[in-house]
């Protein structure tokens, strides 16, 4: 193999299963940091780990170990893409996702291919490129079906629901949510892959609430009320190890209350979301505050709404 990840020169150092396991452990540690503190807290460590991982690809690897090594390096690139996305570096993130996908294909790992497609789609969705997001989610579902992974399918169905909600397509969004629930139930008891293990009952609830919150913004506020129980359940389920997810979900919950004119609750809930977003090294999380600010501005003459807006401006200057 070559040091650039090619497969022509196998004259490098021997790489064994122990090396791959150390890489897998390192990726797990870095992923935990990303969940808890945001992509900016571990992006440099991820980049350093990538350099070492590429060197492993340049070593001499037995055929029995090669697919697992390619999967581990692909997963590291997948994480690199996610941390770069979280930092607000979409171009660099897409480059990393593309390399992750190449390696996952080389490894024949359809489950990981599905996950890379999901994360690439989420990046597009964040920047309101809904059709490219839907294209990624559709290709991800194809990979999930090849992998026979109900959990991967559920993740992609839930995100398809969010994309259709952004397009104000209520029927399709809710149909995708129903499918996500069914696929998640079918996957219960199966051992999740490391890159998909985050998606448990709490994250499913967060996605259900997210879809309803999105529909509340673009269709009718009553959909937000329907999503409140799921958002409340998700907030209760996220611990300190998932601080970013908790922040994103709390912001949605405050947004839904603000859209419905329940400004006392919106201000109370919003304080936590704004504080968490300010503490995290995650510009993407602070971007989510724009939804809360927009909802509060519908009642800008109300002092409770002004409090929300002013707090957000202090964190991210989104009121300008």
C-alpha cells in the first residue's frame, strides 16, 4: 500500500489486528468527546489521528484484517466530517465524508456507507439544501437495505421525514416517521455499530419532536404542540455525555413553545438551550438558535420574547 491510502505498495510496516483495535478505541474516545463538547473540542485530535491512520493504510496488512482496517479508517474520516460540519466548515466536511465513503466501499461495509450518506445528508439539510439531502438519504437507505440494518434504515427514514417537513410535505413527513418507528422496533435487540449506536429511544424521540417542530414553523403551529411530548422525553433522556444533542433538542422545545405563544415556558426552557449552546464548541448548535430567535420575534413587543432575543444575541449575534 502507499501512504496516501492506495493499494499498490505493500512494503510498509506490518499492521495487525491489535493496531486496528487501538484505532477503533481512539475513534470511540474522540466520538465521545464530540458528543459531549462539540466538534471544536476534538477536531485537532481527530486530524492528528487521521495522519496516523493513513500511515496504517500504507502498511502491510493481511487480507483477513484489511476490511476491518479500512472500516476503522473510514469511520475516522466519517467522524472528521462530522466534527468539521459541527465547526461550520462544510467544504472540509464534504471532503472527509467523500473519503469515508470510498473506504467504506472498499471495505464492503454497507452499514457504514449508509451512515456516511446520512451524515452528508444532514450537512445539506442544515444549509437548507433539501433536495441534495433527500438524494443522500435515499442512497443511504439503499445501503442500509443491503446491510440488512434496521437501525440504519430507521435513522435514514427519520431524517427523510425531517427533510420532507422542511418542504411542508406533511403527509410524506409523517409517513416517513411511522416507517422510522417500525424500523427502529424491528432493530430492537440487535447490536448497533459504533457509528449508529447514538440512535436509541431518546434520539428517536428527538427526531419525532424535530419533525413536528419543523412542521410548526412552515405549516401550522399545532404540529409543534403534537411534538412537545417527544421533545420533553428526549430532553429527559439526554445525559451529560450527549450535551450537544440535549442543547439542540432543548432549543427546539423552546422554539415550539414560542411559536405557540407560550412565552413563559419558552423563556424558561430557552435559558438552558442558550447556555448550553454558548458553552459548546459547536457553531452548528448556535446556528439552531436562529429558529428560536425567529419564533420569539413574532412577539417582539413582549418582554419575555425580548429576553429570549437578547440572550441569543449575546451568544451568537443572530438578531442583527
